[in-house]
């Protein structure tokens, strides 16, 4: 891996100031020169960073691998689930607590789909892995809050709005259009094919909020117990639900022929790599789109304080509002330059105005 990294660095004279747009030209070439193996790509990323590139630049050169592929010699979640069903033994713990906890959550879902009894599902609950995973993610959240995340200029609120206004529903959408609509509706890649926006009549159901008449269903994160997602209030960058529904239908109509990678495989996973390749030149991956969209929505709906803005982000992401931590890390987007002002500077302006 060191040879590949060194060769590219010398041949193209890359430095930490090299623009991401320039690096993105070589993404495909580099990925072809590397084995489709997680460890190989990890080592290559490390080499590039040791040679002077930043983490963000390396992510452009070597985007995260397509979801759904697995390490050689590692059993699939489906296989483990079947073995637990057949032999009633606990799964091996993963070397990474965060990945392990996520894998165990998926495993429980697979077992429920296979009709496993309660005792077999309980076998997959390993408290120390969950506890360690939560600690790691909590520490990372603190670090993220300290530094914040800067938006790529391409995805600032105004440019996204301008591009959405120019969309022509009579034409087939591009991957760039897909990205903008994912931001607008704060969607995960796994949400796109199944999301639905509909108007609901008043209801006595616990999920119904009289302040909303339009709701979303079909989102990817559902209740573990039932596998069903209750309707969640609609809120997005696009205030008009009918217009938002048109954008969603435009994208969904193109999935069978143009965006086939958004169709879930037999394990319920979509391939995010085509989206990440589009985003590589901007130095981000698809997991940032939902966060950017939620933050844009909180600004468009004019949250007056941090608490209100956080609630708006949760609504935009179709999350349960009562869970304080669920969308906390979505509020770490740094204010764009146009929003950078302090109360002190505002007060000074008012004083100056009075003096004039």
C-alpha cells in the first residue's frame, strides 16, 4: 500500500493544500489499483495521511467501501442468525465495540424476521459491548461539538435552494439532483425508495400531533419490536408538502432504471458507493446529507433558540422528539459565514444607529 500511495503522491505532487476537486479526478484510478478489501483500503488511507494528506483529502481519494460487502472469512449476519436459530449459541463479539453493537442490533432484527423466540434474541444482547459503544460515541460527540463541522460551500442553504428551484420534473434526475433531494428531505440512502409523504385525518393515535396534518412513513429506521414505523410529522426544507411529495416521486420513479443502487439487497442494505463517488469532490460522504438537511430545515423554519432548533432537526429527521440524544450530533454543523454574528456586534450596530 505504501508503494501505491507514494507513487501517486510523487507523480501528482499532492500536498495538504491540493484541492479536493483535483484529487477527485483520481478516485476511480486509485480504487482500481487497490484490492476490494477493507483492510487494504484502510492501510492505503493511513499511508496517504502519513505522506501529508489530510483525513478529508484521503476520504476523497478512497471513499468508504460499498455497503453490503464484507471482509473475507467473516460470516454474514444472515448466517450467524441461522446458526443461532439452529444451535442456540451466542455470537462472537466484534473487535470494534461500535461496529459490534450495530451488528448485534441488525442480528436481532434478522432473528425476529426468522421468527426466533425471545430467548434466542436475548442471547444477542451483550451489555458490555453496548456500554462500551455508547461511551466511545459519547466521547466522539464531545470532540465533534468542540470542532464542529463546516459545510462544503456547494451545500450551503442558498445554493441548494437555487438548484432545487431549477429542477425540471419532465427530465430524468441526475445523481446531483438525487443528492439535493436527499438533503431537502433529510433522507438516508435507505430511506429514498420507501419514504412516503401523505396527509392524515385527525386521529386518537398516540403518534398524531394536531399541529401537523402531513406525515411520513416508509423511513428505514423502524421499531425493533414490530418492524413498522409509525407516521412521523412532515417537516423539511421545502415547506409545501405537496411540492416535497413531487420531488420525492420524481426521484423514486427513476430508481428502477437510473438509481438501482438504492434498491435494498436481500439483507436490506443499499449500496451508497455511487452517491459517495459523486460527493467525493466535496470531501463528504452520504451520511452528512441528512445532517445538512436537518440543519437547513431548522433555519428555514426559524428556530428562535437552541432547544427549538434541535426539536426542528428531530422533526426533519423523523425521529422521536422525546429522545434528547437521538439527534444531538446533528447540531454540530458550524454556522456558515453569512450567519456568523454575535449579539455584541448587533448591539454595537444599534448603538451606532442611535448615535447617527
